[in-house]
C-alpha cells in the first residue's frame, strides 16, 4: 500500500511524463507549488517507488518514468475522467444527431473523430461483426474459367465475388465443395469462417477432390475478406508522431498487427470484454508488438446487449483520463443512436 506522499509523487511523475515524454527528476517535482517536499525527500520516495516496481530509471543519471505497474496503479486509483471541451462535446453530439443513412458511415466517421480528438490510433468494430453468420453459400460457373461466389448472411445481405476456376476442376467437384460448406458452415459467424475452413474442412476437401489445394485458395479469397469492412481504423500513422516509436522496426510490428483483422477482432470482442471501459497496459496486451502500448476500449450496446467495441491504441504514456472520457461519451452516443436506428 502506497503512502499519500508516494501516491502524490507517482501521480505527478505520470502526469509530467504523459505531457513531456521525458524522464522526471526530483528537482523539477520539488519546484511545483503543490508538492512542498525537498528534492532529497522526493529522491528517497522515488527510489522506494522504483524498488516497488512503480517507476523505472532509463539511464543512471536520468529521472524516472512510470512502469507498466505504475500506469496500472494510476489508472485504477488516480486517473479521473476529465471534462471534455464543450466545443468538442457539441461536435460529437451534432454528429450523432444527424443520424446518417448508413450505420457503416457512422462507425467509420466515429473512428475518424476518435483519432482526431486524441491523436492516437482508433479501432472500431461494427455491430455486424459478431452477430452475422452464414446462411447459404453458392459457387456458380459463368464459363469454363470463371465462377461467381455468392454468400447470403443471416441478416439477408447478399454478397458476391467473381473468382477464377482452377484448371481441371469440374462442375461436379464444385457442387461437392459447395454442399460440404453448406453442411458445415451454416450459422457460423462470418469472422470464424476462414479459421473453420482450415481447421475443419481442409482434410474433407482433400477427400472430395484432387484439386483441393487450388479450391482452398479460392475459398480463402472468398471467405477471408467478408468482415474486413466491419473493422475500421483511423489515425494509424499517429504512431509515427510519438517519441516512443522512433524505432522503425517497432512501429512496423505494430502496423503489421493492425492489418490482421482476426487478431483485432479477438482483442476487441465485446462479448469477451464485457461492458464499460477497459484498459490494457503494456504487457497486459496479448501480443508482444503491443508491449509498449496501452489499449483502452468501450462497448456500445442495444437493449443491454453489447454489439461492438470502440478502442484507442497509443503509447503507455497516454492521457488516460481524457481518452476514457471521450470513449465514454462516444460509446454512450452510439448506444443511443442504435436504440433509435433499430426501433
């Protein structure tokens, strides 16, 4: 349990480091009018906080920076939601009051609003991602070399894509493959189709046709992209403006991971995360690429059922109170909009 003085010093260090991205020294803390302790006293407390794992010293002669444990304590015990500027709040309110004609546009614009307001990277999942499943699949030959793949979803949406028929594949082989998919994948959520294709159907396809590898490539191209337009990113290049990510390889790993739709859906699944605001700091994230990042998420819902997730990804040196406040406002407004949308 930290003392009040240790809590105050940790709070100052986190706030200063978030603002400056530079290690914080005892002398700069002592100069603050609201502190009232000598540099020597502060140094002793900083040494104790470092020993307890709340602070780190990047260089021997440098000041301290918060550790992941320090950020976690700050978020859990000291970070407060901050009042959003009335002008920014009115921008959010007027946007949702417009009730755009397409939910997809609303989600996409919400991602842009979040990234612009925070200068971090925003990730949003549309409500269809986790609640839309496959109703029917068809593969219709147009000629000897081309077919059209048709997917009908549980919401009644029909999507089609023209594909090349692999050389040597007969109509009867395609019919067998279609029947297999309809028997095995009907009612499977769209975001799981690709993984189920490989985990459950690859071996059966091999028994049905000698051209299973070529057909697997075709099916992968059809089933693998159905959800990507339901995952929205904005401000990915904002990572490049953060001092922590001057290392090109580090940024590349983060950007590569942001392109992996199944990974993002797993991280942001509202069913798994539950309602409310959730904060994952550094190594609390599931992937090594995000070890120096924090991910703050919130869900939006309809009649108490979580439908989608909005999130902000940034450095662990994040403005936690402000970001949580903005996410709280936008998740509430999205929930309100959905309640009107689906009346």
